[in-house]
């Protein structure tokens, strides 16, 4: 997946993935300072079927892991499925019943 640009648009509370100048996928989030709820993964229809959403979620999780100060709440079904397929990142998940 060459020529992809990943950004965290904090002011818009979303991660984005661009291929060249084209926005291909968006991952919306809510950050409360302790955890990040990943609320919606969306790929622009003309770019679907190329794995961009999975690439974006993977990069967002890697970014959050590198920061080391947040857990993840997978609100979006796609993000939940991504974590199910990548159990090596389960340590990032927010434990139920904690605040």
C-alpha cells in the first residue's frame, strides 16, 4: 500500500488515510483523556475493497500504542472485527466496568 499518508486530525477528532491527494478512508473517534472510542470507520465508496479501512485502523491502533496513555473502546463494528482478527493488540482494549 504505497503512497499512503496517515494523519490524526485532532481538531476534527478523526484519523484519515490519503492515497496521493485523495482521501480514501476516515476513522472517527472520541478521546476522553483516558480512552479513545473508535466510533466509525468509513471508506469512500470508490475506494472500497482495497483494504484501506483495515490499514487505517491498524495505523490508528499503532499510533495509540506508541503514545501509551490511552485504551481503545471499539464502538464501530468494523473496529471490533479488526481487533478480533488482531488479538495481539487486545491489550489496548478498554476493560469493561472501568471508568
